[in-house]
């Protein structure tokens, strides 16, 4: 089973700086999306991983553009990130 749950204190601080209160929720949603695509659409998993890495490094543009590159496969997750966090590429 895939999980991205361990991160350094510096990475956690970067998430909080970039995404505020929603940072941990974004990572949690990406973990759930990864687990889902592993079962239903495994070729999409590397894109979810790339989105997770973008979130972890505070690359908001990279996060949104990576999710958009999924071709609408995860529209609810993309909408959450764009609307709740006010991020748009």
C-alpha cells in the first residue's frame, strides 16, 4: 500500500506556508486519489505522485497544472484545490 505520510518538519512547515490550514487536507486527498488510481487506473499514479511532490515543495502552479494534466479523471480533487485554496494556473 502506498502512503506519503512521513515528512520532515521542514516539509510540514512548507506545506503550512504554501497552503495554510488546508495543506494537510490536500496531501490527504492526494493520498486517497493515489490509492484509488492504483486500483482503477494505475498509469495515472505517477501523475498523482508528481502532484503530491509539487504540494510538498509548495509549487502551487505545478500542483494545479499536474492535476489538470490528468485530463479530468479527478475533477473533484482539482476543484477542491482550486476553489478552497484559491489556486489557479
